[in-house]
C-alpha cells in the first residue's frame, strides 16, 4: 500500500487538479426531434384515420337530411299545390294531371319513384300505374309522418310487396312527408331516392371537410417542430449541467479522499511508524530493571501493537482512497486488496493474466468487485484458502473469487439487504449498468464462488 500511495502522489503532482473523464453520452437533439416528429406525425395520421368514420357518418347524415329537405320541398312545393279532391275518388284525369307534374318536375336520375297514400294504406297515385289502387299496411313511421306532419326517412325494404317494382333500381332511400288535398284530407307523399346518390352526396360533404382538417393538423404539426427542438435543447443543456455537477461532486469527493489519505499516510502513519521503531530499539537497548523485569517485553508488545495499528490504518487508507489503477496497475491494487487475508494467515492465490489489456472503466469495476468479494470473505467466510483469478476469454474479462469458507444460503440475501448490507446489491446494479454479469454461487459448508464477466 505504501509504495502505491507514494507513487500515486508523485503522479498527482504532475496531473491537473481535475482530470479529464469520459462524459456520459448526452441525448442527441436531432435524434430526439426526429423521434418527436415521427411520433407526432403518426399521431396526426392516427387522428385522421380515426376521424374518417366520423366524417363519413357526418356526411351521410347531412346527405339524408338534404334528401329529407328535397322530399319536403317536392311534397309541399310541387305535389300539394297540384292535388285535386278528385284524386281521392281515383279520377283518371286527376291521376293523369298529377302524373304529368311528377314526370316533369319531380322524377330525375336520382328520384326513381313517387307514391301518394291515404291513411288506410291505399295508393292513390304512383308513377308506376300498376300500383294505383292497391292497398298495403302502413308502418309506424308512415303513420307518424301522417299524424305529426314531419318528414321520415329510411332504407327501403325491397322485399315488401309494395316495393316489388323498385327492386331493379338497387338500394333506395324512402322519404315520407304529409300533404293535404284542397278539402284538407291528409295524404302521405312518398319519394324514393337512389341511395348511392345519397352516399355520393355525403362523400362530397365529408371530403370537403377533409382538406381544411388536414391543413390545420399539418400546420399544428409544423408549429410543434421548433417547439420540440427548443425543448430538446433545454433537456440536453439540463443533462449536461447535471453531468457537470455530478463530475464536480465526484472530483470533490476524490480530492477530499486523496487529501485525507495523504494526511493520514504522511502524518499519523509515519508518526506511529517512528514510535514503533523507537519502542523496538528501546526494547533491545534497555537492560533488565529489577523493579520491572517485564519492561523489555512490554516495550516489544507495544511496538507490535503499534505495527498492527499501522497495518489497519493502511487497510483503512485502501478503503478511503484505492490506489490509482492506471499508475499502480491492477495486479498491485489486488495485492493490496488481498493483504488483509494474508495477515490473517489465509492461503491466497492471485492469478492474473499478464497480457491483460482493459479500459479504465473495466479495471475499476473489476477492482471494486474483487474488493467487495474479499470484504465479505474477511467478515463472514471463515475461509482458510482463497483464489482470485482475472482472465480475458472470448471478449469478456472474467473475475473469479473462490473461497472454502462456511458459505451461506442464497435465500438469506434478502434478509441481509433488509438489515442494511447492500454492498453486493449496489455492485450488482453497477455491473448491470456496465452491461456486465455478476453471479454469487454458495451453499452452506461448501464455500462461495463470486463471478464477474465484463465486456473487454
């Protein structure tokens, strides 16, 4: 430990106060804006796709309303003024005159049939002469139109016998409206319109709404792009500021740890070492004292206790500020890590690949993992033999720490975490962040194997 700290201090004098570190990757503004643009465009397209059925329904509803308006106009503006009381008696002249009005002013490419009914279901007039005089049962909608005077519309049921002559015309929309003869008798005016013309009209209506809707959504989308760019820049700046603050906090923490370690090493440790040497020299030079024949022994014991304290302080220095791996190297750093095991009389085998080449982040993770594994062995394992191996295989750096200690039940780790022992859990999270795999295999009485695999 001493040589590593001294060499590191010499290197620190030649390094800048804040060493350059690799900054965390910041979010790319172009990538984030592109993701927003794609997502918002997808949302716009989804909205348009979801709106199409509503627009179709709206257009169809408006087209049916328009058909009802046309039917009301045809009934009250064309048919009713030309109704004659004689039509109630089936007068051929009245029928002919009504037929001429219907043929000239009502029937068209879209309106294919006109019928005039009495309240009891008798057809007084139709442009299909074969239906005149026939009687059929009126439905509820027809009776309601006769009584209330409103306009009703529905798809024609071409299977009904009164509609048998319209079957060749395809799907039709029936529209009903009440009219009155000159003597006030209410009749039902029925108009049949091709339904494809209704849907075509509805299609024209909703298609007329679509371009303005698309333009409005496109403008809204375009307005959001510069806003997204500004937001992405602010997020990136915030990310950079947080990274800078974190780096400064880490630098300050490392500087303080380095200062404390240097003061302990140059102050307390050196003073204790001097006292230890003085006590040992005094023990050798002090003759036997009759009043206290054990004085020499006590001086030697005091020197031994001080040397042990120095060793513990040096171990503490390793915890406070580990050796600079770039300066001391991973081998020297791991030698310091396993030193407490050797002082306890534990047989330690340290097997490191000599040609191992890794980046600083990988070395730091391997060192931290080895230190955590050794700490657990010192505190819990009661082992007599420990093997530490670091090898590079198939693009992975493998750290294996094996001991022949008492082992433990893996299920007991949850209770250990609840008791505040979170060192291994934090190490697992750190390894996962570095795309590494950490595994701890153990059984009671069979020792523990600690494995770390890091991409090299």
